[in-house]
C-alpha cells in the first residue's frame, strides 16, 4: 500500500519559482535566527576566546560556558544575547533567500545529468551554499564583530561599516571569506545530501511497511541529523574563520582582555592556515572545537526550523 508522505520541494527536478524559493528561504532564515540568536552569541564568543587554563589546570572563568553566560548578564545585560541582531538578521535573510532560490535553480538546471538523488542533492547543496555565502558574507563579518564587543554599549551599524571601510577597505568585509566558502560549501553539501538520503530511504520504506512509526520518526529527524553531521565536519574551519574575521579590527580592546588582545595582534598578518596552526600549537585541538556543544544545540533547531519553514512556506504559496 502506498502512503502519502507529502511533496518534497528539495527533491531532484522539483521546480520552484525564484520568487517563491527566495521568499520561503528568507522567512526560514529569519525564523531560524529568531529561535537560536542567544546560542549564536555564546557559540561565537567561545570560538573567538582563546582556550586557556590557569596554574591549577582548570579552565579560566571566561573559557567556561556558564561563566560566559554570567559575564554577559552581569556586564552587558540581557540585551547582550542579541548583539549583532540587525546584521545577523540581514545575513540570514540574504543567505536563506539566496541559498534556497539558487538551490531551486541549480536543482532544475542539473536534473538532466541524472545523478543519483543523493549525489544530486549534495552537489546542488554545495553550489547553493557557495552562492548564498558569497552574497551574505559582509554581514557575517559585521555580526561577528558586534558579538565580540563585550562593552555594555553596542556599536552602531553605520559606524562599524564606516570604520571597516576606512581602516581595512573592501577586503575588511571579506576577512576569512575563502575559508568560509569552503566550510559553507561542505556544510550545505552534507546537510542537503544527508537530508535527501534519509528522506528517500524513509519514503521507500513507508511505501512498503504497514507499521511505519520508526521511519516517520527518522524522516522527521532528517534535518537534525544533517545539521549535526555537517557541523562536526566543518566546525574547526568555522572557528578559524571567526578568528580571522576580527584579527584586524581596530576595536580589539573592546573585545578581550589585554592577554587576548596581544594574542590577536600577533595573528594580525597571518592567513587562515597559519591561524589554524597557531591555534593548534597554543591551545591544542580543543581550541578548534571551542563551542562545539553549544553549536550543536544551536545547529539542530536552526536546520530543522529552516528546512521545515521553507517547505511550509512553499506549500502555502504554491
């Protein structure tokens, strides 16, 4: 007996108009941002804060998650968990809209190659991630610098843009862009490829099985599994990217204590690979995975909300 498992608008050959996919992708991006913004703050703060231990080999207060939460509440107030919300929201709108609309275009354009559905989704996801990341990247740099600011008074968006343009030029808005594109491309490929592999497997089983709760549960978890898998694979790259994004900022004194500021100044003229090697030498492998647990807690609802919202919006306007 064949079961109705619903239409999957991310499946190979599915054509969704540019307007609908951009609108649905933008809404899905804002929805995901709204749900996970506080965790995003913690994740970025952990990534950019050097992994340090005191004389008794205990993690310093600023290196612990709960210590960081307490510091934000005490020194910056609850609003501290929403720093960078404006550039972050703009970034999610642009990235979500372009990622899904370009996915729809690539999905239709490449269908004639007749790759297996899983391979097709992985390739299209990689291309969509690359396109979305390239367009939204300047707002990611702005968001990271807003989040890094530990002062109670937030930076003004216009002033931050002017400062970066005046002191660093256009390249300041694309600090770490190359490594970011690598990370986003791999991440999107893994997310969409894993998502479609699980959905296809479950669809096949649901058409044959009479008791299908297991496969329905697995199908519902496809987005979460894709998100977890991609995050574990790409997290070290993301950490290096965050460090590169702020290393040339004139506001370093507002981000860290004196020790951390000296560390970043020592990295000032280093590229991504040298930055990664420096983190490994001075902080060990754990330095590249700072904030992974928080990121996983954030990434699961982000991916689930993003994919679910996209499907629902497309269905409503189709």
